[in-house]
C-alpha cells in the first residue's frame, strides 16, 4: 500500500494495479488518493489560468 501512496502523490495511477487490490479499505484509500489527485490537478489548472490573466 505504501507503493500505491507514493505513486498517488506523483499522480501516476495504474489501472492494472488498482484492479489487483482486494480489500475494501485498500479501495477506499485509493479512491481518496484519486480524489486528492483530481483536486490538485484542478488547482493547478486554475493557477495557470490566473497566472495568464494576471501577466497580461
């Protein structure tokens, strides 16, 4: 599970690895990491847009 957490922080989710998880708790952790990953991406996209607007 540590390996999955490390991969999650690097935003590299592997569908094959996700399908190999067996426990409900494992899936919950992965779902949480995925949610944080998506929020982080949205934040970065927002920051990029704001940077472009402010620099004009």
